[in-house]
């Protein structure tokens, strides 16, 4: 399998800078409240590392949680497991993930944060594959902030993996030969 670049590192860098400014503007609507970012590992580790340094605000909280629905394959398994979700009572929360696919992962995390007492929950993803969205409780999830909308291909690089491989690639790449059901 040969990763073929889809979005080059320089384009990612530019878009992440723009997203940082958009997010600072969004947080400014809630003065006096320290925003809390919840980044979903493992896939978002590159994105959130660059993103937080591009948000020009004097203070924010950054937490990491782990959400998994793929379990090593390339097809969403349907069941989402969430570990280490922080307590965000009364907080203005931004969930950051690598990619929005079926929407099951983000829907589960957003629901858990609301159930835990978050005042506001918004979502930011580097990549959006709208073609694969499924309704969760009758709703097709949309992220509040999206880096790039991409076609229905399996991608790796810039944090995204295939069974632990390719996360280190600076470009987002299509992985040829991986079928997505
Ligand atoms: P969802 O719950 O939206 O179906 O899946 C979201 C999660 O599935 C993402 O956080 C990511 O871990 C994984 N995922 C979905 N599409 C891809 C893809 O094209 N490549 C990789 N590496 N992971 C993906
Ligand atoms: Mg993920």
C-alpha cells in the first residue's frame, strides 16, 4: 500500500492558522470563561498540537480523551468507547478530532459532555467525509469548524493511521488498496 498525498503539509499549515483565528473569535463571544478543548486521541495529536498554538487567546484548558470506533480496521464498528473524558461542568467546550466520518464518535462524545454538565459544546475536525455520515438519533451531525471536506477515501498521515502506521507523514494521504465499506 502506497500513501498518495491528498492535502500537502503547507496547505494544512495555512488552514490550521485560519482555524485558530476563527476559534479565537468564537471563544471571544464568552468573555470571562476559560474555554476547554477536549482532543480525541490518538488521531488528533498532530492537529491539536498545531491548532492550540494557532489560537491567539491568553488562556485555555487542554484535555485529552480517547475515543475509538474502528478498533484496528477501516470500517467504523458502530460502537464507540470513550475513556478519560474530563469533567467540564459549566464549561465552554470545543471537541477536536481528526476526521468526521459516520459521526458516531463525535455524537457520542458530545452527548457525554452534555450529560456531564458542559454549558456549551462545539466541535472542530481537520477532515470531514460527509458522504459517509449516518443519522444518530435521527440527526446527521455537522461539525462547527471543519478544516477540509474530502471525498470518501481512506486517509492517513498528519496523525491518522492504518493500524498504527503512517501517523508520522506530514501530508494527509490517500491509502491505495484500502477498501472502505
Ligand atoms: P466516525 O465515528 O465518525 O465514523 O469515525 C471517526 C473516527 O474514525 C475518526 O476519529 C478516525 O479515528 C476514524 N476514521 C474515520 N475515517 C478515517 C480515515 O479515512 N482514515 C483514518 N485513519 N481514520 C478514519
Ligand atoms: Mg479518531
